[in-house]
C-alpha cells in the first residue's frame, strides 16, 4: 500500500498476511481488511492511497481522502 499524504510525505506499507513465511493466516482478505482499517485511520490526512499486489504490480484498490474510488473507470 502506498500512501501520499497531503503534507507531501509518502509511505509504503506491506502486508505479511498474504505470502510471508511468518504469516499465521496466509489470507489475502485478512491483509486487505487490515489495510482498509489503516485507511480509515488516516482518513482525510491522506490525499491518495493505492493498494497493489506486490507480486504482479497490479493495482487492487484506490482511495482518495479515505473514500474508495472505482479503478475500472480510470485509464491508469
């Protein structure tokens, strides 16, 4: 997950819930739910947040100011 904050800071966060050897669940849904919880916490402090699958580089979800956007309607 990449977070672009309105103050100019950028953070990249990783989920160990999907494939990591230390993961107890190995669940993609658990990882996504934890990301969504963090997104609610950041809310309007974050301008844009994008969740990617690290293995494929494919964007899974995009949020603006804590609200999910439809990525299928976008060109990028």
